[in-house]
């Protein structure tokens, strides 16, 4: 017996909710009275709710189409029967105006009034699992579960994204996980992306593009609830439930069976459906309660299904910010952010009770689930994944100004003669920059970077970099300063002219016979370049990087560079003729070509 001792020594309240016919009711709302604590039933009608010491042991049980029931808890286990509410209309009367559209438009207008109008913290439970076969077969690939914390803003303005962190999590996965060859992102962010009232998704954003029809009315707590169908060609169809007096949207069901082939994420998709329900709080404001999402694919001649479930278990006005480094981001792969099995994981936490087929996966300790060889393989994969997680790729553009000093150039070849003089002038090179980085620890990074010019005058380079990572914004979105030292080869080319030769000529023991060859003054050598980069993170996968560096040439040599152009690219020849060789004379009082500053703007992408 719980009775009044529940306040001294709380115990979990467990139970089953059935219809009058004894059928289990799925996703029924169970709410602790005068509290934001609650949960929902699973597909077997089972639930568990932990009641705090100071709570009044009374729950309210509600479900669309059934009468709400208030129950004083006297026993730790309850079997609760819900009585179906009598439907008011069996045949909907057609009115002279489009009342279904008017209902939807009024519901949209009343969103700021009906829903929470301040930022709040939501604690919830999220489960995601994939299995081979269709919905009638269960051959699990993985199951991942988490309690999550999220900051949700007021419903009076559109909110499509939010801040989420995992409080605790666990997962089960089979050794054949790699055979899935598909990874799903966004995970716990479904409480934002599927909160269609908050983000004004589909008909809530563009109501006139859908057709509507009232198909039924339900009696709910002394009022009426209109069930309205909505539809748009080649898009979602489904049902929306709207209260008759307040115009509050209490539930939405989405169904989709047709998918554009041009959308890669829909490749092989067979079906997709999800529903969202809302619950009224003690302040008479509605909030997201739970989301259920189902989809199925056929890829590589195999069927697999994905299911996601979410329930809000507690709401509070505490909106202290979630530190950036603790957040899970929309593009994160949820499965990669969950922990391994813990048999005592959910003790004391409100969750959606797992179905027996899922719960059984966590009953056996890991050493009985996997052979030693499989454990070794998984550990090896984890080590490899850790290495991959430290890799980043960067792509961008580089800008490099350079100076051409006064020079006199004389070069005589049996086929042509070149005489050139020049005064001081400035030129610049625009190039593509690409690199790969490896973070060796929390504070150091090693990179290999290449720059290939696109312009007539060119600066190409390849460098090895060593950098020190300094986070200027700890606790927030990373703004990272990275002082670096680069060591590598740089080649600066100043375009002189093109020569057309009908006869073959030789340079540095190479025959040039294409008829057209571009000539450059080139200065090449080994350089040391101190550099500083500023990195601003967009999300954990992408960063914007601005870099500036100053050159110190350690050794260099100048000469003429010959670049053949009229041949097939695999047959094109080039040669560098060093100053003083084969009659080449380049006379200058300083370095012929001098590059000091280099700038780049790149996007840095985590490789995995």
C-alpha cells in the first residue's frame, strides 16, 4: 500500500490503462495533479511514474476520445479503465461556408494565446530504435535511450530550433550495426522539429495550400473537439484535433506515402507517419507532450524500420543556459552520443516503459550478448572512430600579394631569344586552399595544407603546420584562436609571356614540341611562416576560419619556368631553369619576387 506513506518513502507508481473492453490504450497521458510531472503509456498500456515525497498522490489520466479520470493513489500498482466519450456527431452537417478552413485559421491565430508564452525548461525522455524487417517483424539493430533537457522559447513566435543536452543515456547495438549503412541525425531535436505548433509547419505555416474537411466531433471534458482532415497533393495528409471554444490544437496526425525521387533522404522510403499531442498545464497553457515517429525503408533489397518516441516528463521556469560544450546539435548522430548498457540506468526516472521486446535486450549483461571476438572488434572500431573524430578537412580561398623587384633578364635559346626588363610593381594571386588537420590533444593540432593558384600570376605552396588551440569563449559557442607555425615549400610565379615555336626546343634536357609554351619568372624555396587563425564554430561539424601569415624564406632560388599548354594534359611538359644555367641571366638588387603576407578564408569540416 502506498497510502499516505508515499510522502515519506516514495515508490514508483506502476499500472496499466485499458479501455472498457479490456484493450490496452497506447500513449495515454498520466499527469500528477498540481504538478508538471507526467508520462505516457507504452503500446501495451503500461506506465511507471515516480512521485516525489512532497506530492499529493493524485493523478489525472486523459486520452482523446475517452473521459478524463482523476484517481487518488492508494496502491503502488493500478489497473485503470477509461470510458469512451460519446461522439456528438455521426454525420457531419455541411455548412454554407468552409468552416473547416475557418477552424484551422482561427487555431493558427490563437496559438500565442493558447500556448506557453514564456521560455521554459523541458525535461523529457527520448527513445530511438531501428530493426530489420517491416513493422510486423522485430530484428533489432540498435536501441538508444536518453533523458534530455531542452530550453523551449515562447510559442508566440516561430521556433524551429532549440538547445538540447543529454542528461543520461544508454544504448544497445548488435555487431551487424555497420550493415545498416545509414545514420540518422537530429534525434532528441525532434521535440523542436516535430513541435509543429511552435515551428508553424505544413498547414500551420501555409494553410491556404491545403484542403480541409470536418470528419467528426468528439466530446471531451464537457466541451467538443473537432477532428479535421487536411491534405495536399504529394505532401502530408492527416488529421488535426481542434477544441471548439478555445481553438487550441490538441493533437495532429501526419501520414505520407508518396515521396519525390529527387530527395536523397527519401530514397527507398516506403512510408512515414508521426503524431504529436499537446497537454494543458495548471496555468491553462498548452505544451508539447509527446511525439511518435515511424518510418520504413527498402534499401539494398532489405526492409528496415525506424521508430522514435518522445515524452515531456517535467516542465519548469528555470531557463539557465545550457553550456555550449554540453549540447547535442541537430546534425549530430544521436547513436554516437549515447553510452553503453547500465542495468540501473532508469531507476527513479520517468520514462516511456519499453515494450518487452526492447526491455529484454537490456536484461542480459553485455558479456552474455557478445562473444569475446565481437567485443574486441567493437573496441577496435571505437578506437578507429576516435581517430576519425579528430580529423578535420578544410576548403577555401587564399589571397597572396607579392612584389616584383627591378630586374634585367636575358635568355638565349637556339629557337628564340628573350630580353626583359622591369621596374618595381605589385601583383597578387588568388588560389584554392585545401587541408587536413588532426587534433593531437585538447590543445594542439597538426595540419597539412596545400594552396593551388587560379590566377595568371601564381603562388602555390604545400606546408606542414603545428598549432596551439586557445578557446576565447569557454562555456559558449567556440571562438578559437590558433597560433601556428608553417614549414613548407612555396613557389611564386610571375607571368612573362607565351611563345609559339614551330620547331622543337630543349630546356633542362626536356623537349618542348607543342607549339605554345607559357613562360614565368619563378622563385621557389623553403619558407617558415608564423600564422594566426580565428575559428568561429557554426555547429560541431562546421567552422569558419580566417587566417593570416607572414613569410620568412629560409632558402630560395629564382629562374624561368616553362609550361607547355597545347598538349593533352598527361603529355604536357614543364621545366624550371635555374638562374645562371643554359645562358639564363636574371639580375636584380633584391629578391626578384617577394611574398610576405598570406591570407585565407576557409570552411573547416569535421571528417566524421
